[in-house]
């Protein structure tokens, strides 16, 4: 109840009623109050001009048999075009849930969430983002090339262009020559790289990546970190990136969101403006270590009350 | 104890040979087959001897045990024919007869086989269509499923004559009524299998399609259908066998003169037990052949799909 009041005040400030947004209880209240303040509509649109993700007072509670689980509570966050935002925090602090909410795979129970200025649902319908799951999630009856081709087929891209894009993205993740292999013939790390190539294949402006490199060994991870950084630098994509690794977060990000569990909330947001053309050796530079230190402190304080 | 006597050569042949034989797949199967044959001979002697003793008595013949055994195993209309009698009958009615002859078991097997296959194909298509409807439409799920399940609780022997008579009345004759009975039995395992298969994709695979805003068409053809292929084959293995049962049952009420069912029926009219048993063996061989054919195509298809490891 304490949460829902917070949502309402938040909703009053900048809420926009939109038909496509699914009417959970929190949003229904929001839309009622919205009618009384017509000027709020413009403020949200101004924000959406350069911001890709707008989150205000977002909460998400799972109703389970053991009672409600507050996976996300009162999240406020704005992510701009071209940001690389890492989410770091202990297991169960809601990182995956937040990413899934942005992807319209989970329905928030309160607050607001805008993606590219429209609802998360509309953004999904517009195919605005590419999602890399924690597991590779390759289809076992498709070859690696076939798996990368899947979104392209669904989105109706012609065959000749498909082949082009498959080859390009397989090269990007160092999988050239494995196109005819089936998933079970590849190591877990290679499968995960294939799933990254699949998400990149249709060239989405927004990338949502849930611990994509979690299962990879150090060397492959370093390599892919560099590749991803270069890709981001070149293309001005917006990336939301969940990780457990502090060096990875600091190396990749323009912004680091430190989260804390039970209920899942944002503990700290750290700006991290290392030079864009950085290489892996920056990990020894003092400014890198300083940011890493702040992240580590945030993580420690964020969940000092258990483990 | 007859079994012991029969398999003992294997045992005395040396422990090494015995354990080597039993560790493979053929060894245990061979032992079972031999045990069955031994029990079969033993039962044939037991079941046929009362009649044989009757004959001895009537003709006042002195008999020895070995005489009795050899006579019980060579009666013309035994209660239980001996395996070798059935083998000889099978040989006579397959190899020695032209396949077009009404007395050829190959001819009758072909009649039953064609009914089985037609019924199986219709059953598979029907089973798939029903399953697709059930998975995509909640009200179909609620309304169809109870009917489908209760259809299988009715004994097929009870409704087979009605199906034949009704279809005959509206002018459908020949292979189709029999095939429909085969269909009646074979669509069910297909429907159950495919329903399960279409619902089998993992959440993460469904989520992936959701992120692409995939159409239901793509969702079906690119995810649900490929996921259900292994389930389809499991269903087909059962369906081909039940289809054969349906085809044989379908031949009974027509007073048919063709097919393994007709052979069974005619055999029982005239007390031709050897003919009954050879028809039974032919049906069993047909079933085994069909099931393993489905099994082989299962392997081939899964391998083609890259799912066989
Ligand atoms: N579908 C669900 N049903 C119930 N509880 C869930 C569900 N998904 C996640 N949770 C719970 O929500 C919390 C946050 O989970 P998650 O977002 O996966 O955390 P993280 O990714 O940071 O490890 C956890 O306590 C988890 O158990
Ligand atoms: Mg997670």
C-alpha cells in the first residue's frame, strides 16, 4: 500500500494516458487523475525526445504461493539515446525482471515505463529492441545460421539480405565457419555468442542483454567486451546490460546502476565517462579503479543486512 | 523345467560365452523367444492330449508317451497347434501360393495392410487437425476433449458393425468403412501426442518469439510444430498398431472374405486352428514391421532436423 501511493503521486506528475497500455490497477488510478492535469502530456513527450527509456515509480510484484515477491520497487530511471547502462547487483535484486519489463515480457504492477516514447508493449510490437537472454535459447532443430536467421525470417527480410547479415554477424562474434553446425555441437560459450549474433542480426537500436557473457571464460569474455564496446561506439545503439562483473560493468558502461534486493530497488547510479576509444588496458588506469571502487562500495552497502 | 533343459546348452557352453551373450541385446531376446517356444510346445502337448487319448481309446491302440507327444503335435485340428505346424502353414500360404490367390496369406495381409495404412493416414491428419484446434482455441479444448476421450472408452467391437452398416446404407463400401474404423482407433494417440507437443516449447523459446512480435503463423511453423515432431512420432508408433487392430476388427462384421480378419473369422468357423494361428502370426509380424518402420522414419527425420545426437 505504501508503494501504491508512491506510484500515484509519481503518476500524477508526468503520466500520459494511452490506450495501448494495459490497464493494471495502478495505471487505472493514474489515468483517472491524469485527466485533471492536461499539461502533463507535453512534459512526457519532451522527455521522450532524447531519452529512450523513461521509468518512474515502477514497481513489479509477483504473486506467488508463498505470498507476494516485490521484485522491483519504486524504480526511477532515465536512459538516453546512446547510453550503455550496466545493471549490477546481487542475485534476486530484480535485474532480469527490470529488463523483462522493458521488453514487455513482464507486466509492471505500478508506475510508468516508456520505451522510445511509447509503452513497452508498443515498443515490442514495433520490434524496437533485441533481447539476449541469460541462456542461449537456440532452437535445436535449426543450425547456427538458421537460428540467426530466425528474427530475419519473422520480420520478412528477403533471403539474399538474410545471408549477408548472417555472415556479417557470425563474423562479429567469431563464429564464422560454424553456420551449418547444430547448437548441441557447440560449447555453451559459442551458443551464447550465436544468440548475441541473433539479437544483432536485425540491427535493433536498443539492445537488452541479460548477463550475456556470464557463462564465458575470461579470454572470450574480454574479446567480446571489446567487440561490443566497438559496436556501441560505432553505431550509437542504446544498451541495457546486466552483469555480475564489476570490471565488465566499468569497462563497458557510460552509466552503472547498482541495485539492491528485497525489495529490488536502485541503490546508486554512477556516471562513468571513460574515453570512448578505450582498450582493455584501461582497467589498470586510476579513474577506472576509482569507479570500480565506488561500485563495490555500493554493492556492499546495498545488501549489508544479509550474506 | 522344460525351459531349463532347452537353455542349458548355453549355460554349459561356458560362463564367458553366457555373460557375453546376455550383455548384448540379442542374447536376452533370444532366451525369451526360446522360452516362449518351449512353453508353447509344452502347452500344445498338454492341451491336445485329451483328444488324442480319446482317439487311442476309441481305436483301442496301445500308446507310449513318445507316441502321444508326436501325435499331439501333428493333429489336423489341434486345440493349440504346435509352432512347427504354424510355420509349415505359413510357408505353404506365403511362398507356395501365388500372391494373387485367395489362399495366399500375402494377399490377405496386403488387404489388411492397405486398410491399415489408409486408416492411419486419415487418422494422422485428423489427429493433427484436432490437436491444432485444441491448442489454439480454448473453447475447442473444453468442448472437444471430453468427446475425444469418451470416444475411446466405447469398445470398438460394439460400434464397428454400426459404422459398416451405416456407411453401407449411404453407399460407401469397400476399403473406406474399414479404414474409418482404423482411423477411429488411430487418431487418438496422435491427437494426445501433438497436443502435448504443441504445448511443449520452453518459456524462453516462446519469449524469444514474443520479442520479435511474431505472428501466430510464425509461432506455429517456426516453434510449435518443430517442437512437436518427436511427440508426433511417439503418437504414430501407437497409432499404427491401433490402426492395424482397427483394420482387422473392421473386416469381421462384413463377413468379409478378404484380409487377416476374414482369415481369423473363417478359421474359427471351421475350427481351422492352424489357419487362425498363422493369421495371428502374420498380424503380429505386420504390426512389428509397421512399428519399426515408424521408428526408423522417426530416427531419420530427427537426424535430418539435427535433433539426433
Ligand atoms: N515469474 C516469477 N514468479 C515469481 N517470482 C519471480 C519470478 N521471476 C522472478 N521472481 C523473483 O523476483 C526476484 C527478482 O528476480 P530476478 O529479476 O530474476 O533477479 P536477478 O536477475 O537480479 O537475479 C527474485 O526474488 C525472484 O525469485
Ligand atoms: Mg537474472
